[in-house]
């Protein structure tokens, strides 16, 4: 499907100043205007990467990951390396953060050496606690509660396909997990209608839904949480799914498989969406579990655009949190 041309807006100087030095623990740390400013800049860095080649010269970014990663690690590394900075990766899969040394003491060390801290954790509180102590920005690169960087790239991808997202029918089917939470909040922030279809007992957390509904009341988005996968997908412009069993929940995989079978995104389920609908997945996919090969590899799938946009969206995020947005680069 051909991409629509986007009118790239100048992010307001006030928004750029407001984002400098901030943390991104949850996508709800941002206002709708701030989400839009990050996405506007993401489109600009994708179109004009050379304009930002030295925007983060000599900046140091440290990444502590308690869980595996392909996309998030490499897109953060490529984002900082291509803007003049440097990434330091610390494999934290063998010992949880805070075990050897308190998070407060770690923060007080790290802020003396680096400009930004990127964390992938089990406990969301590990990220919020680090953010509380560190004077430099802390970014959530996935926790058990949220995956805000994924949602930024995904809504950038939706903007490329659909332009303005107000009134777009966005549907997520599957587990009400970290990815689902960040998508739900971002849809509300951008005024997209959001339907979540999950099995009973696997709905998104009630407090996240309440937060999304409060945002939606202001932006005009409709939030629907249901159990019927066909009703969820009916008429959707975009259908999104994620794995049934997230990292850290592997012991539940056998129990979950039959429960999630009716939520598999296959050609039959996709036939209930709008004929122009796109299919989205954060990846990695468990092929022929939550999505069939035919859909994942089919003409409606935009999964590799989403993966590419992780890099552009995170580049924009780093530029803004480190005070080197469009205004700073172009002046
Ligand atoms: N989508 C995503 O976050 O992928 P990784 O787990 O490979 O980083
Ligand atoms: N929900 C998945 C997303 C992986 C990118 C997980 O947490 O494992």
C-alpha cells in the first residue's frame, strides 16, 4: 500500500523545552501534544537523517537489559550511533538490577558518566525508581507493565499509512500485556478509537484502562474492552496482536495456548476487518500461534515498517529528551 505524504509540522519550541531532561517510564508520562511532537520529529529524522548526524555528538547512552532483545537493543544503538553518540550495553539477564547495588546508588554513579539510561526490566518499579534518583533521563525499553517505545514506532507507522489518526479504528487482539497497555494509552492520546479483544482474565489492567478513558474523554477517542475477537476486529482499520505468553510468563505457555486459540489472527479473522486494514505485530512473532504465516507475510502486514520505525522514533525521543530537537539542530 502506498504511504500517504505527511505534512511535517515544526514542533513548538515550548514542547521541545518541556521534553528536555524528562524520563519516559510510561507513555502516559507524556501529554498528547508531546507524543505528537515526538512523532513529528520522528518523521523528520526518517526523511532527513543527515540533518541530525551530529546532534548527539559524544553523548553516552547506557542500556541495562534484564530480558532478551533484538529490535529494541539494535534500534537504540543505531539511533545513537548515527547521531554522533555512543551506546554502552550491559547484559543484565543473569542478575536483576538492584541486586548487587541499590538502584539509588547505581543512579548516582551513572549520572556522572552518561547522558541517558535505557532499561528493559521485569518489574516496572525498577524503572520508576531509577528515574526517581537519576538526574539524567531514564527510558523504559520494556517492562512487565509497558512498552512505550514500541507504541511510538507503531503510531508513527499508522500515521504513515493513514495520516491523521483521529477517528481511526485501531484493534488489538490477544493478551492484555505491556504492549497492549502502551498502545491503548497512545491511541487515546492521539484520538484513535481503540478496541481491545482479550480472553476473560487476560484483559488490560483496570487502572491503565481508566487512565486511557480519562485521556480519551479529552481527545474524543472511544475505548472498548471486549472478549469477542470477531466483534473486536469488525470494521477495523488496523489489527494488532502480540505473543500470548510474554517474557517472564513462560511457565504459563501450555495453559495459555488453548485459551488464546480463538484470538489467532488468521485470514478468516482478518476478513472481518476493513478491506484496506493493515496487520501489525511488535515482533518477535510466534508463527502460527498468535498469527498465521499467511497474515504475517501477507500484503496487509506492516510489521517490518514497524521494526524500522523503532529506530526513527527512538532517535526522535533521544533528541528531545537530550535537548537536541529540531530547533536545537537547525539553529
Ligand atoms: N519489539 C521488540 O521490543 O522486540 P525485541 O524484544 O527484539 O527488542
Ligand atoms: N509482550 C512481549 C513483547 C516483546 C517485544 C513480551 O513482553 O515478551
